[in-house]
């Protein structure tokens, strides 16, 4: 007791979306495949969708239960019509094959393992990740190569480690745990609608970051699992305050949406901090404010981007190599000053006391053995 947690806030926000912001029984339609196993059949047209039928809220109870249960787990509202043109025009989503998804998941898992393995080797040696009040600009210890510390400032190296670990942990969670479900689906023991290979890929194209900076990072590249937990509420605020329409968003309306979305996200991620942390110098409330502050600051950064974009509207500059390079540098600088907000409470909680994985390929190469726990 005494604090929020991520799952409870997720459930609360999703309940608010479905019960207050939407009326699923009246406006939602589900795209249901009429031939569930059709993904096994080869087609000459790569853009061809499997056969779908639209299913409104069923009157029959036996059909209504799977309809409602599928809606509850569809946090990204994949293969659902909601009545909003900006969402509905992209539905239904073309699924990928099980083989392609399996290959993608294995590659992500191996990539995440290597990132966590290498970065944990660095965090185990760096006092910044263990000793409170250690400055992020303090000298870096071995085994970080000396030449690297001459080329890049310690702040940028440490925030890059933080960013890589966050990315690797999330992609790891979205790859390996999905494989047993894929196996059950292959054996006809799990419905297609509840199988991840029929959903959009977890992360979008990274090119969105170099094109539009923080807007592309949070709006297209980073996982969109919580997007629809915040979207209806922020659209409601924008419509009432800025008098915007769904497909005609003004700058003020857009910024209102950003502020409300990251405001909710900051509140939700406060749940990463336990209500009664043990052995810490900071209180739970202080640590939660650091976590929430990181997400709230993203709204400030996007506001700066929107202001600058309205001044420099040259598409030629934005699409040029110099424009993309400048955008990438801006994003790196921004996160080098905002990501440390997350490092402070995580360090207090001892998140880097032990390596995240029990075995280490890098440790084996360095002669330290496989087992690191």
C-alpha cells in the first residue's frame, strides 16, 4: 500500500478509455478473419490481406465473450474500427508469417542479450551506477576504452548506456515470451487474434527519429503499447480547450495532446518505484518525482521542436543529410540531460547491483567465466 503501480494505472486508464471516452458497444467493430489458417497459404500478391469480416458488438452471449476479451487485450486497438478516421484508415493490419515473426523475435532476443551483456559489464565497473551523488560528468573507469573517453564526454557515454539498456530490456520482453504463444498458435491451440504475429511490430522505423526528432521517437519509433491509453483523453482535452477536430489538429491542440499524454505517462511510470523502498537515502516520493519528471520533460522538448519547426519549414532541409544529422544531435543532447533523471532513483534502488542476465558471453571472452550471478 501507499503508492501506485504500473499495472494498476494501466488498468485504470484502459477502463477510463473504454467506459468514458468510447462507447465500444455502439461504435466499435472488430475485424475477424473468416479463414484463421489462411496465413499458411502462399499468395503472389504480398499486399493481399487475409479474408476478414466486420463484427459489431454481438447480441449472442457466446460470441460476445470472445469479442469483449479480445478488446480488453487489444491495447493498440489492432484490427478494430473505433469511429476515428485517423485510426480506422489503417485497419485491418496485414499480419506477417509465423516464420518471419519467429526470425524477427530471435534476432531481437540475441541483439538484446548482447546489448545487456556489454552494457552491464560497464555498469558493474562504473561508480556512477552504484554510489549516490556521483556526478555524471566524473571520469569513466576501465574497461571503457580511453580513446572513447577522449572522443565523447562521460555524460553522453553514460546516457547512451542507459538508453541501450532500456531499449534492450523492453525488446527482450517483447520477443522471447511471445514464442510459446506462437508455438501454441501453430498447433491450433491459441487463436490468431491473440497471437503477436498478427499484430504490428513492437517498434517502428528508427528513421522517424532522424526525420522529426523527439516527435518521431515517441510517436513512431518507440513501442506504442500505451498510445491508446492516453490518446482518447488527450484528444478530448484538445477538442474542448483548443476546439480541434480529429484530422485537423492545430499547433495548440497538438501541444495540449502532448502535455496530457506525457502527464499521464509520468504518473503511470511512478509505479516503477516501490511504496516502501529499503536501504535508500531518498524517499519514495522523491524518487517518483524523478521518474515522472523524465516523462514530463519530454513534453517540453516536443514543444521546443514544434516551435522551431514552425520557423524552419523547409522540407528540403529536413530531408537532407545535414538536417537529419542535426536532428540526431539534438535528440542525443536532449536525452543526455533528461535520461539521468531516471538513473538517480534506479541507482538508489540498486538496479545495477547485479547483472541483468545470469550468463555473460562478453565475460567468457574476457576470461571471467560464463556465470555472473
